[in-house]
């Protein structure tokens, strides 16, 4: 009886030491493993090509058709316009009513990307910005129409508003601005993309009708008679 008690006593001691060793084995393995901590934001994070970050939105091509908002499973896209908008096939730009609001509530967004697929003009994309902070829930609503006034297509994290930034962040900011202040290769004209973005915030004339072969043959005078 006493032997059993002594055996159980030492067995418990052994089990305690053994289970601690099992736990420490995992810890010890990581002690000698290569460090993988990325010193963000001093060092740029590596995001994969198919990463779905905060959206990248090209307001100049948006026809405010609501397809993205309808596809969104959590109803976090808000769109307002003053009138119908249509894509002018000649210029590749949307015309018609003004875009008065295009906003996404990132407190609700789950970055599923379902809003991008149905877009008929391909103007909403999942971007590569992965962080955004704010002090209130309201701060989580990104007004893309306001960003367009600054020539931006994607929200900037708060810390990126600082003057002193790591080199990679400065480069990225520069790239965003270069995009806005560059000629639009799509239309081949010399107008800066930023100006086109601003135009989307104002109502414009009706979309020019493309000339049909019938127009070319008959001419406008003959058509009236
Ligand atoms: S990523 Fe998903 S949740 Fe976010 S706005 Fe698009 S459809 Fe909605
Ligand atoms: S982003 Fe695309 S789908 Fe959404 S309203 Fe604009 S054109 Fe329509």
C-alpha cells in the first residue's frame, strides 16, 4: 500500500516534468528558428498578387449602376448620383449625372471581392493597401468621391499622412500621385487623369452617339426629311 503511494508520487513528478518538456520542446524550436517578424511600417510588408486589400476605385469610369452595391453581401457600398451615367465608348469615360457619393464602410466590409466581378466598366478593384485605422466607426467609412478631389483612388493609412516616412511608403505615395497626374494611356489624349476624376464630380453633357454606317450614308439633312 505504501509502495503504491510512493510510486504514484514519483509518477506524478515525472508526468509534471514530462509535460513541461513537451511544451518547452515547441518553444525551444522557435527560439532557434529564423526570425520572421516584419518591422512594419519601417519595412514594407510583402503582399501576394491576389491579396484583397482596401479598394482601388476609378471614378472617371464609374456609371453608378449599383451593381457592386447589389452584389455586396453586407450592404456596405453607398452610391449617389445626380442623374444617369453612361460610358462613352469613344473616350472610355463615364458621362451624364455627377457622382455625388461613392463610399464604402470598412467597419462592415469583409474583403470578399464580390463587388468587383459584376462591375460592367471594371472600375472597382481590390487594392494592395492592407491597413487603415481610425478613432471612430465613422472614420472607417471611406468617401471615395472626397479622395477623388485629392487625386487619390485608394485610402491612405493615417500614419502615411506624416511628413517623415520610410522610403518604401514615400515611393508608394509617389506612385499613387503619379497615377493621378499622368496622361491617360487609355484614351490617348493629354488630359491628366486627375482632371477626368474631377469631371466625374460634375454633371456633363449627354453621351455622344457613335456614328452608324446609316448616318454616314444618309447624312443628317436627309434623315430629317
Ligand atoms: S469586398 Fe465584399 S464586403 Fe467589401 S464592399 Fe466588396 S462585396 Fe462588400
Ligand atoms: S463601381 Fe462599377 S458596378 Fe459599382 S456603380 Fe460603379 S460602374 Fe457600377
